[in-house]
């Protein structure tokens, strides 16, 4: 036996106890100083059965990447490649992790939890954080747009960076650095919310000087200079800054995360792809109390790609992440070539989709033919041949549609979820609260929401992200929206806006069946609902109150704006506040609209716009 394994077995005897209860193997771990990664890995590799229970006595556990399990991973919406994985759990029929409120502190480039092809997963009572975040922060001391520079006081304690060759180099951990400052956004020093009117920018300074007092003078022309007193945060360049989520759930079923908190992540907080039945409750992605950090996860708090069954997010809190609170979507693939009468070659079109498992035998597929975005024929997959991480050939049980052409898209009908989010709070972060793209039943209720961009976004895309697809049954009720859409660009509380390639129709209906009812909206600005290419839209019983918390950014915009919509009803809504432009309808939308019993606003005559 090699020396390191002897050492690990000795360590195991000190702080790891293993025994079996029926078919379940139970491993009990005790708090102890130092890196636990290799000892944990060794304990996991000794498990013989298909059921495992990990019990952590309450305390602090540290995990570094040096001796972690290593695997070449495809992770959707992140960078692919070799990942170091602390908790690598694969092919288990049952997994239970009891953290008992323990703190799990991670270091460097590491993927904390991966559940691959697991069933009946339960994780409870864990707080995830990093000893050093992959962030650069500084307080803005002075700006000079005319001379194109800004001075910041960099955060030092708890952060890692260097100044080399006139450039800020970070996070300077284990030899890894981002190539540039990259995605940069200012936050309010007191509230830790994104600065009002802020614009997210990619920063690549011309040069940086260290002043005698230790502050940094950054020379760079910007479209938007952050206000003095704000805290600017940088997370590196796109394509470099999403190493891995804190929790990666792939090809797994019946997963419950309860009382699981993520204070930092090198990508998303919770990511599930090609999995079934996911519950996140009493959990969250947010900053640790007392920290001087302004960012939690570097990307979305939660994200679901081609999950089926039921997704439930309940009584949870998501704050200070650098992307959406949640994004629920499928995937579009591009038709690359018709191989034969039953086989088509398809392409994964976004660079962070490569390697994604789009289809499997028995899956039903929708065919979508340019220029219509409508779901057309349905066919069942007979087999899939993977050519490489970008291309695959899909053979079907029946002949392909005779109208199928290169440039059309396919959408997986089988892998879509019902989605429920209730009792959650989402605020103080970049981007949207909730992004919805599933055709099955969706319920958003009893949440407290505040956003930088639109609070709720519907945006199926046959362009750039290639995230499907059109919704058909959505209920948004009894939520409280507070000062949403504070960004420097124009958004809305709810925005329905398909982003389709130039080959697709700009007029045909895409999203359907959205009910926006009985919500409380406290807003500083004008826009409440913007809708494009939408049918069967009900806006009813909402109470809208104008606040004076901020100066309106777009005061002359209409509250309700409809383009190429059908069957819209706006009824029994109340607006309280100064006179505001009400409802704007284009010609198509005005033909099938019902407007009744609203108070405080009315239709805007076209001559006034």
C-alpha cells in the first residue's frame, strides 16, 4: 500500500466512521482542521453498495482541489473541461447528506457537489462558501470621465489580487488568474443592491497605477462611470468566469435540497440538467451575515436545463448573485443536414452548450420550420449517434417532415418540467428575478421580488443562447414587486420578448396563456408589462402604486405596451399615483383586446405617442 493511502486510512480512523444499516452504508464525519478532500474521497471510493448516507457532525470542513476526484466534464452554461470535484457521487440509488448546519469551506477551482445518475437524493443543513472569492472589489473614490480614469480603494482582507505590468491580476489563487477585469458592476455600499441606473460592462483597462495611499488609478474609457462611494465588483471575462456550479445535478432523479445555503460559487448556485423532479426549499444563495463582499454566486442562483417532472422552489432566498434568480428552459438545436429520410444531423449552437445531452432513445421531438416559430410535427427518437461535442445524428421512428430544411430547429418535447416558485425573496442582484421558458404548467406565487432588469422575463431564443421555448400555461399571482427594473437600460416588471433569428417571423405569436393577477406592484418607473407576440394574456386585479424611492428612468413610457399580440384582457387593475401613460396597443393587438374596470389609467391615443 502506498504511503499516502496509509496516511488517509489513519485519518479515516480518526474522524470518519462507517457502518451499514440494511442496504445503506453510513459514513459519519467529525470536524477536524485541514483539508478533508482526500479523506472524503477515499471514504466514498470504499462504498460498495448503491445506497449511501453521509453524516457530518456540526462544525467547519475545508476542501481544496489538490487531491479531489478529477473528471473531464460537460456542464451546460459553464466552461467545459477538467473539473476537480469534492463530492463526486455517481450511480447511486439513494444518497443522503446530513450537514447538521455545518460550514463547508472550499478553496480554489473546485466543484463542490456533483450528483451524476443518482436517485433519491436528499441534502440537508449545509452552508457552502469559499475562503477567498473569485472576485475583485473596490470602493469608487473619484471618477473623471473627461480624462477617462477612475480611482478605487481596493478591498484587500479576504480577497486575492496583484498589480503586475500595469494590470490588476486576480484571483491569484493556485496559479489561476482571469485574463482581464471583465464583467464589472457597481453596488450600493450600504444596501449592497446593484447601484440604481447601473450598466454592466466588460472592463479591460489601458493601465492601472498604484497611488501612494494604496488606491488604484484605472485608465479606461467607459460608457458608464460608477458613482463615487459605490463598490465595483469584477468577475473576469466571459468564457473564463463560470468554472462550475456549487451543486451540479445531472441525469439524476428525485432530488431534494433543504436548508442548503450557498454564500459563494464559481458559477451558478444550483444547476440541474437532464434530470427529473427537483425540490429546493428553505434554502438560498446569498451573502453571509457581516461580510464585506457584495456578490454571492458568479452566475444564476438556480438554473434548470431540460429537466422534466416537477420543479419546486419554496421558501428560499436569492440575493447578490451576478445573474438570474432562476432560469427554466429547454434547448434548441439547429438542423445542419438531412442525412436520410429518418436521420438528421443537428448542431448545438452556443459555446456553453457543447457536450449537452440533447436527445435520447424514446424522446419526443418538436420540429420547428423557418419562418414560423410554432411547434409543428412530433416524432420519436429511435437512436442518437454522437459525432463530437457539437454535432450529433438523430434517427427517428417515422420519416422526417418533407419540409425540414437546414436552419430549422428541433426542441425536445419530453424534457420539459412543470415549475412552481412560491414564498421566495429575490433581490440585490444582476439581471432578472425569474426567466421562464417551459410549455408546461408554471406557477409563480407569494414571492417578494425586486430586480435590476425585468423581474419576470419570457424569452425563448433561436439566437445566441438557443434556449427554448414558448410558454403555454403560466400563473403569476399574489406576488409583491418592489422597484423593479432599476438598470440603466429599459426593461419592465414583466417582459415577454422572444429573441428569434432573423429568418423567423417577427409577427407570429410565440408565448401563450400567461395570467398576471392579484399582484402588488410598488414602482418608481413607468413600465409594468411589455408584451410582444403573445396570445391569451390576462392582466387582472393588480394594484400598482407609484413610489418616490428613485427618479424615474423612463417616465414617458406606457405602463402596458403590446405589439403583435392577440386575445389580451386588462381588467380590474388599480393605479395609484401621478398621471401616467397607460395602455399602448399596435394595430394587431387592438383588434382582440378587452379593457374594462381599470382605475387610474386608460388607452393612449396613437397621436400622443
